[in-house]
């Protein structure tokens, strides 16, 4: 675990009250925690965050899913069915800079933890709501998970083989992208607070984020009325730009301009393709992809992935192996970039995590805390954040407000 006690991290001194669960919200607050914020994760009694039970695999009693997005946090267990539990969250909100929640719209109002109520207690608080469809509109009450939103938001329609069925992306990318958007929005709101002195409300929906994430595919339709289709690993407008099978494992290549095409033909020993009028330009190669691609398939089957990599990298052709997890985390670039971190854990021993992806020159992100055990920091949070005495903490436990 990195010792960040002497590093003035970007968000050091900011406190985040995290009422979220599953992936989008916890991913957001993990990013804030990596950048130095104190993140207090509020969990329900007994089970805690849903993802604590999402396994196998488990290690030391903790699910790998929960571990992936909950480092650099403190866990406190509060029963929101108890009046004293709700009041305790209000007290924590008073001394926090950011609140993140992902309850179904309307639930925080019934609990008395909605933005209007909390804003009166702490006008400087940045209050962030993450939901499936947003705080208004005909779908606002609908529940939703990443897979459903990737379908509604158009991502599933463009994912999969050309003649196959729509397919979900292999990771919950709509959740992850929402977490990244939310963390960026929160830091922007904190910057605005520095100028105005005011907090504000952030309404972030998975659907909105997914639609924005369609990028050029959405633009193709909005600007030119062009409907999207599935292309597998291929590209609609560039050839060759896809995955091919080699003797042992797949390789991805991106021949994205004419100079690269010339280099590709030369290094692969297929100079005759440069003389073929059907392949002379990218528009021609797109037009004749059904002729060219089988030829490239046959060519790549003659060597191993590593053999092709040596040739193509030497010719500056953008390419890479299609890595499984074993190859990925053995990759020298991944190791060099510190994308595997090891931290001590009370039940697992040495825990391996993915590293922080953003490299700050002066304030490097740091893993200061392991993903917390359920309720591991209940007493610490009540003592340090709220100054509660041992007697008061015992009374809250006796009442069942905290565990």
C-alpha cells in the first residue's frame, strides 16, 4: 500500500459521503478516493453493498466484484430504517463536501435525505444522484442495470458480429463510463464552489451517459440519418482495421491511412496488393472488403501472433495481441505503468488490484486503504468525523442505528 501521508493529493481534505452501491457510484467515489478524498461508504446492516455477494470468485470472504471498485474508502454500517440512522447520515452530510447516492428517484425524499433537505443543512455540499434514467421523464421510476441501459442506450445494437445478434460488452462499460463522468462533474462542481461558495445538485443518468458515449455513431445518425449496424471487430469505413486469427492467437491491426497500407503490404510480403486497382485506396478496400479480408485471413494464419507482432511493430503498423487476462497482466507495458498494485488486506493477505490509470506529475494517485470490510470503520468515522463519544456510539449501537 502506498504511503501517501506526505503527498498533497489533489482532493486531500475533501470528504465524500458515499451512499451508492454496485458499480457506477462506487467507481466514481473510488476515483475520488484515489485522488486523495476521504470517502465514507455507508452500507446497510447484514449484507452491505450488493456486490459483496456477487461471486464467485471470493477471497478472504470478499467478492472480487466488490474489491474492484471500493479501495480508498472507509465502511460504516447505518440502518436507514431507523430514525437515528437517517439523522446520523444528515450529521455526516453537514461535515462533508460531496454526497453520492444512487437510490431510485423519490426514495431520498421519503427518507428525508433529498437534496432540498440536505442543502439547507449544508449549502456548500455537492449532491450527486446517479440513476438509470434521470430524475424526470417517463422512465424516471424504472429500475435499471448496466446491461439494460446498454440496450436502451444503443450500445448493444452496435455490438456483436455483423450477421449475429446484439451483444453486451464484456464489462459493465455503461456503469464505468457513468462513474468517470460523475467524478469529473464532481470535481468541476467543487471548482465552481471555490468561486461561488455554493454547492449544487448533479443529476447523472446511465442512459444520458450511454447516449453521449455513442460519439461518432450517434453523429452519423443525427447529422446524416445513417442507421448504425454491427461490425464485430471490423470498421465500417476503414479496411483493414480488425482482428485476424494467427497460428496461435488473434491479433488486432489498424491500417488507418494510405502510408500504413503501403508499409503493411511491404512488411507482409504482399507488394502485389499495391498494384491491385481494387485495393489502391481505402474507399476501394472498403468496397472490396469481401475479396481482401479472406486474403489477409489466409496470410495471418501462416505465422504466430508474436512473429507477426515483431514484423508489424518494426514497420510502425498499429497492432496488438488480443490478450486474455493471463497475457494482459504479464505484459511488460502493464507492469512498467504500475497497473498492478499490491496492498495488504486483513483477511486476504496480499491483495492485487488494478493500478490508478491517471499519472499525475506532482500529486500521484495512491492506494492508501484496502477495500474495507463491512462496517470496518464505523467507530472511527463516528469518532473522527463527528466527534462522538464512546457512550454515544454505544447508544447508537444499542438502538440498532449503526452496526
